[in-house]
C-alpha cells in the first residue's frame, strides 16, 4: 500500500523517544513515513527507522532557502529518503510571477544535484499557493509550468482547498507531476484566508484553521474525489498540522479510512 505518515505531527515525542514513537507508528500498521528534521541526526534516524521496520518514502526539508543544500541531500541519502520535499516558501514570494519563477529555478537546480543520488525533489503547498492567482491561475500551477520534468509536487488536499481550489480539478490538471498527497480534513473557511507577508504574523491567521483540522473521515473536503483525481501511484501521507484531540487516535482513524479505500 502507499499510505504514509508525516512524522512532524508526532514532534512532541519524536526526539525524546524516537524508538517508542516509531514502534507505535508501526503497530498502527504503517510501513512508510515522511521524515522531518532528519538532518539533525541522520545516522540515529535511519537506525531507528530500520529497528521499527519502517522506511522513509519521503521527507521534508528546506531546499529553496537552504544554506547548505549538499548537507541536506547527504542526510536524506543516509536516511533512505526517495522523495525530498520543500515544505514551504513564504506567502510573500507567490504574489509575482517572477518570484515564482525563481523558486522553480532553485528547485530545478536542487533536483539536478539530487538526481545522481537517487533522490527526487518536490514542493508542498499551503493555502497561499492556490489563493494567489496569477493571470487567473493558481500560483502553484504557474510554478509547475516552470519546473523541470523530474521535479514533483506533494499536494496538500486540505490547504489547497482552504486556498479556494477545486482540489480534484487541480489534481487532474497537474497530472503525473503529483507524487504525493497530504491527507487530512477539517473545516474549510468560506473565503481563503488573507496571509500576511510577515512570517511572525502568519500563525495568527492560520492557527485557528490548523486547530480545526480533522482525520480523513471527517470534515468538509470530499477526500474520495481527491483520491480519485490523483495518479494511482501517489503516496498518501496522513498529516495534521494540529489536532484538538488524541493525535494517535486521529492517525488510526485516517489509516483505517484510507485502508478501506484501497489507498
């Protein structure tokens, strides 16, 4: 199966009890994870994954703005990450086509460095890449137009919807560019949030939205339509930025929901 779990949501316990956290993930039934902060201790990270019987199909790390991207790539290779995804470029850099083109150029450069190491490079959206329209198109699609063929996308179905996208239609337009999906649900505001340029102000806007997130089987988004629109071989990554409840119960519920649908 192609179901994975973004380990970032288990960040409260991950680095204090890596072995125990990963053992619990494996007990749920998962065999794959999406790594975060793996470049801190790549050797320990890989050993803990191996001990738990897990593999890192994908991982998140800053790439576009990385000061030492070679170090990040080396760490990803050591951990065994096959798809390395930049999780965020700030909202202020999506308002102009030339800024989006620069982001694409940098992703293309990193992808060229990663390819000989057997690593694919990708980008993960939040709401601003779909709420921002450039010539009537989502900025995420404008990015995709300038990406090299080997650069992939991880579409966060929740955030794309919060940004005002018809997410199944967006996925159909992006097609095989999409390598992974972030699967979560929740309350979708009637209007896309206006994201401030200053990063320190962003959480004041999106914080209440993250706390309204739900497991896959609950919420406003038609995730069955999302799954149907995505390429069959996409990695379905269970993920919650925040959750008002027991996060492991939410992971179990999402895993059961996806498993029932043959994901």
